[in-house]
C-alpha cells in the first residue's frame, strides 16, 4: 500500500481495525504488513516498559532481531521523544543501520519504542513519519489493552519502575550526561593548554566509548559484590566528573570492605549517586561534593552532600528517575536543602527485598485492573474510566467484573473500600 492509498478512508480504517484486533503476539507482524510499502524494512523491534517478562520484542529478519540487545534499544530511546519520529543511523545488532524510531506513551503505559530497520537509506516524507507515529500509538494502546490478561503484577518490586527499560534508559542517559559534563570541564579548564586539552578530551571520549561497549558489565556481575569493589566502581564512575572540572569530589568509603552486599543494591546505589551528583552540578554554585556509604545490618545508606546554594528541590531528581529506582527496591530518598548552606541527599536501600504478605488482596490483580481500581477508589464511572485509560466502556466493564471476582466482593463500593484498607492507591509505584 503506497501513501496515496491511505487517503481512502475504508482502507485506512481496515488497517486500523486489523491492528486493534490483532492478538498480542501478532501486533508487530500486523504492523509490519501495514508499513511494507510505506517504509520498506528488514525488521521491526520493540522495547516496552509494560511487559516485565520480555522488554524486547521483534519481527522480521530473525538473524537481525535475535541479535538486537535491550541495551542498544535503550540507547536509541534516549534520542527519541514521544510523538516525534526520529530518523538516522543507530547501532542495532552490533552494527550501524538506517533506522526510523517512534515512541509512544499513552495513559496507563510505561512507554514503548519501535525501531524500524529500513531497507533503503532515504528518509521518509514528513506525512509518512506522522502516519507511522499514529499507527504506533494504536499498536501501543493495543498492547496495554491485552497485557492485563498476560502479565501478573509483583507488588514487591514495582514492575514499571523496576523494568529493564526504565533502568537501562535512565543509566544510559546519565552516562551520556556525565561524559558531556566531563568534556565541558576539560574544554573550560583554565589550567590546561590547548594541546593538552585536546588530548585530555580525546581520553575522556575514549573512556566513554569503552564504558558504552561494556554496557552489559553489570548484568554479568555475580549476585553479590564486596563493599570494596562496589564502592570502587562508584568512584570510577564519578571520576570523570572531577578530573578536570572545577568541583572537588570527596569520598568516604564504608567500613568492613570485605563484606558482601547484593549486586542489585550496589548498582542502584551507584547509579543513584551519579544522578544526584549530576543534579547538584546542574544547579551551579557548587565547589565541593562529598559522597559516603554507610552499611548497617539491614540497609545501605548513601549520603551525598554539597556546598551549593541549598535550593535543590526533590522534583529535580525526577529528571534522572532517581526516586523510581529507589522505590522499586523498597528504599527511600530524602532531600534536605538549607539555603546558603547546601543540600544533603540521603538514600536508604534495604539489603533484602521487601516481603509481600501472601494475604494481600490486591496481589492477584493485573496492571490494567489496578488502573481501573484506582479510578473506582475515586468514585469514577465507566465512561470516565474509559476516557482516562483510552479503552472502551465494554473493556472497563470486563475489568470491573474481574476485579469484583478476584477480590470476592459484590459491588464497586466494596472493592474501593477493600483497596483503601490495603493502602491503595497511596503507593507511588502504582501511579502512572
């Protein structure tokens, strides 16, 4: 189907209908058929934050889709804004390829990225880009509409905040920002001659490329790390930011260097510390930052203190998704800013995953059922819920029926009361 054919309402609606009726496993193949003439391609690859079982889906050339990594897609996602198609060359399956990428994040979704590995190198026309975006919006809506019947919720580790996509995208973004900050520090340095500055900037760029190629390093770590190794990784991660910048970074290593802690906790502590340091640097007026780790019997506490203006707001940390990452592991993050004295950010991470009572009445609900229940708690009717979640009233009725059955109650009011008694929806991890 060429683009001119999309001017025929019947054919356009036929494609949309096929897409919205497609089973979960056939959404990408249905979309691929629709795009065949618009954007000739070798494969479609999808990165979704809505499915913790598999963040990376593919259709097309099996030799290509089978080699595309979640880390590559996460890096691509940092270049793409929701609703604004991106065209260029991107590293997928270990090689630079011409790619059309679109992102969508309708209500109730953690967001999804589509990478179209095109056959020809010419950029699509603007009207084609807009059409691909609309089709992807439909496909994403279809995915989240079907996932409630496919994916159970683990309320011990919020599946949105703790998804591989959320972590990889946030970590890749922070690493990119850290590299640029280090390069700017070199170029602005008043103590380096031009030739030395160029060589130093090259060293920084090479170090960043090495880190990029070692994206899977954390995934290969053993289940536990010694405190000495874990804190050493943190100082290495932050070293570029202070090597030639105007801000001095100080470290206070934890005691008991040989003690082992879970690698997931160590990794979260490192990335949270880096994001916090970057946020502190962005506010300006900072000359010194001190980073310390303290380990108790049940938690790892990270304290990052600056001597800046003391005006840092907790909302600033949301840019790096720091709170999401901490909450996903059952931890807490607090910001104590005192004007003219500086800011202290304290992150507490439990050394063991939080237990979930098996009697929790909400533990058997799926993600979309939790979304609907949140609206029931607020007294919303079916039409309002359908509009808010971009689904049909019939689908809302279906979800309400399943909620009543699973919670073993007879009315919407009883379901809402039971949810309130269980503490829902106060938990931030369940709010999109």
